[in-house]
């Protein structure tokens, strides 16, 4: 699993699943508490292609996962696995606030109050979930590579 394409594929999968599993769980909890109006999972179409919102978010998060996979050896060596995931989540949030929202004409993000805390919680959860799933995937791949071949 040391090949670059395999690491990038694992990073994409880990981040896409992190959106559904980790951010989805947090969103469900926050929705049940009345802090967010809707669930993270949505089949509402996103312009301009009409792709369901959840698939759209999984795709973009998957690209962040590929970036994480490329930077993971340095992030983990410098900050540790958990802090590297937090750095990923913070980076994705800052890009969303200061690049994506202004490009969409919504101004700069980072609203004060509970919205700020919710944004931080979602993106940091995404980063930690991505790091955890990436690490799990690496462990499974190493175990598979070390296993004796099946005879049949």
C-alpha cells in the first residue's frame, strides 16, 4: 500500500466515508438537539449538474482526502495522527470560509456565535474521521500484504 495511487485512492475513500459516517453522526446529534435545521445526508440536487448534495459533498471531501494522503507522512511525523487530522479539518474549513463562500458571492464565512462552533465541529470531525479511516485502511492493507497467499 505504499504506492502513490493506492494511497490517494485510500485517502479519497477515507474522506468520502468520513463525510457520511462521522459528519453524518455529528449532524444527526446536532439536528436532534435542534442546533441544525436538517440532516447532513440529502438527495437535493446541487446546481449546475443536479448531483445529489451528499454525493457532491463526498466527492469534494474525497479530494481533500487525496490531499491528506499525500501530506499524511509529514503531518503524522510532525503533529501526530490526531493532530494531522485536525489540521486537515481546519484547512478545509478555512478554504470554505475564505475561498468557496466568496466565490459563490456569499461573503467571507466564520459567522460569530454558535454557527462558528458548529462549522468548527463539522470540519474537525471530518478531519479526525478521515485520519482514523485512513489509518485503519493502511493497517488493513499491511495485514493483507503480510498474509500468506491462499492456496486453492
